[in-house]
């Protein structure tokens, strides 16, 4: 069975050696960059934070600009001066989230780590995304159950991630690292797309480290080919 990635002292290494995992190094760089993004205006930052919470709590369709303005202690006119519509406000929140997801997946999956190491790093990245952007993730799930605003282009992003996951699983199988059986290749890809996202409730209650450990003990060990 291939050596499973392990974390020692906060740094990802491989069992049986001290080689750092390239996928985790790439993910750490992306995660660190989240703290470097500055809002252009304090009032815009406050409004976006309030809208994020309201969309996550009520759902996009049920939330009105009046609800957001009341929660932000602003007049409705002030909200409309900053954002011309509810869709524009949502797009400003979700575009940032989608960009962070895309950069994270690209950094991990384009690294020179093995397929199994990249899968592990991807789950670490996603766990951090859920910890940092939990409200955006809830909004995204709600949008997928409805007809999302066309400006978000969520479908294009997911199509790219499906292609990336399909390539990752194929590479892992060819290299003898993974053995994922059953159903069709597309069904396996869709299943793994779900599994690499630890349930947000677990991340919230247990924290990033324990949630990632659970993902490694279940998903990663399940995907690894037994010798």
C-alpha cells in the first residue's frame, strides 16, 4: 500500500520519510494569501459581511435588500448606492469565494505531488475553505438547488473541477496508488467531488485539524490501493 501523507508539527510529510508534500505547500501559500485581501471600503466590507450572513441564514431568494439594510443598520437607499441590485451584491460575495476555491484547487492539483498526496492536500484545502468561508458555502449549496443568477457562472467552475477530479483519479489508478471501484467513471468522479468536502457541521464543531484527520482516516484510506 502506498505511504499515506501525515502531518508532523504542522508540516505535511510522507510516512516513512521527511519529504514535504508539494500539494500541501501549495495549499498553504493559497491559504496565507486569503489574509492579504483588503476591502476597498469599511462600509462595503460591513455590508458584504451582513449580506453574507443573511443569505446564509434566510436563503438568497427569501432575502430582500430591505432585510440586509436593516441588519446592517443602513438605509435601503445607502445599500443601493453601494450595490445596484441584490444580484450584484450576491455576485460580489460569491465571485470572491469561487476565485478562492479555483485558486486553491489549481494550486494543489497542478503541484508535482503524487495523486494520493494531492487528494489529501485537496481535502486540507477544502476544510480550510469551509472554516473560513462557511457562509459562502451554504449560499452556494442553496443556489445549486435553485436557478442561480447567470452572472455567477458557477456551472463553468464546477465543470472544470469535475475534469480535474477525473484526471486525478485516473492518474492515481494508473500509478497504482488508488483503487476506486463501482459504477461508471463519471459516477465515481461525482462521488469523490462530494467526499472531498467534509460536512460543514463537522468542521464547525471539531475544527480544521480533527476534521481533516477524519477525512484522511475515511476518504483517503478508502481510496488508497491495498497491497
